C-alpha cells in the first residue's frame, strides 16, 4: 500500500529567518499523521534553517533542484553532495517552471535523476502538459515523451522509492485545478508507463498531483486511486492551509489502509 505524501514546494519564497519561523509554527500545529509522509522544499539558502528547525519532527526537507554534475566550473549550481550534507532527503526534478522559464530539457531531467541517485536523494520527478497541449488532445503523448526521455536507462532497482508528480502547467498558480477525473486519468497513464518500464516495483511508487491544491479541493483529489499525495505550491506557504491538506491526506490514507485490510 502506498503511503500518502504531501510536499510543500515553496519556490522563490521565504528567507532563512522566515523558514525557521514557519517551521516552528508548523511543528506546533502538526497533527499525528501515521499514513502521510510530509516534506517542505525551501530555497537553497533556507535549507539549513529548515533542517535545524524540523530536526526530530516528522517533516522532511528537500531541495527544489540539483546540478547534474558533482563539482567543477558550473557557476550557480548546487550539487547532490551539498544538498545531502545540508540535510536534504529529497529533491524536486524537472518542475515545469524550470522547464518553461529556465530551459530545462528532458535530457537535463535524466542527468539530474542520475545525480540524485548517486547521492541518495529521493527525487520527485515532475511531468505535465501545457494548456495548448491539452486542448490539442496531446496530454498523454506529452506525458509519455517526458517520461520516456526523463526516466531513460534506469532500472527498477534504481527507481525504488522514486516519486512522480503530475503537474498540469495550466493548473499551476492559476487557481484552476485539474478535476479529480482529469488527475486520475493522467496519473493512471503515468502508472501504466512506470509498470511498463519498472514492472511490479511501479506499484509502490507514489504519484503526486500538483496544481492549485487547496484545503477545499484536496480531499476529492486525494481520494483517487492513483493520486498518492500532493505537491503543493501557494497553499504550503501558510501553516493553516498546509495542515488542512495534510489532514485531508491523512483521512485518505486511513481509508486506503482500511480498504487494504479488508481485501
Ligand atoms: P500551486 O499550488 O501554487 O498551483 O503550485 C503548484 C506547484 O507548482 C507545486 O510544485
């Protein structure tokens, strides 16, 4: 059974001081969550503050990006070893903002995945179509291409524990989330791809949904069979909505566990 996973992608928000303050309030507000993994993804300069403030809690810390190289003349880059030593457990790879605004390609995603693997970081690999691609009925073809190129060459053993995130670009930061049916359709397709490439191991891989996840739509999205959590942007920047989404995941995870017991 797949454990729910709620991740807060803070993007270009929160200084180290703001991160420490947020982490302290989150710890106070955090409900017991046996069925939900939780993590936050601050900017690189706030990682140390997050790790320090969340030490001993159930909230993990990850980075929003990683260099594909380990060292050398690569101005502005941060390596997997640096992230690992800073206390990161996870890294987001191929977020649509990296792809669209910073020219990141599927080839780069592939190389960054190899870097995450070398340094023992759990990747969250993001895929998703633009509005034009959806309107042209190309959603599944785009996902297929991104997955084929991004995950190329990896074995089931290497991919154990990896997390995918379906983030339709038109739903990010727009307040317009995918319907639970649209999310499920895309995520079942992603699951099918993973099963083709990795076999049975794919049943244990989590697929998150991302794109305007809020307290009022989380429960319905998380009740879908192939939605194993959420990658949350805006609603992860304040404690109350983030906790509300964690609670929704915990309820969905509890129902999943009950259903599994009855099988
Ligand atoms: P929003 O939740 O702000 O739409 O952002 C989603 C996202 O991009 C998470 O990675």
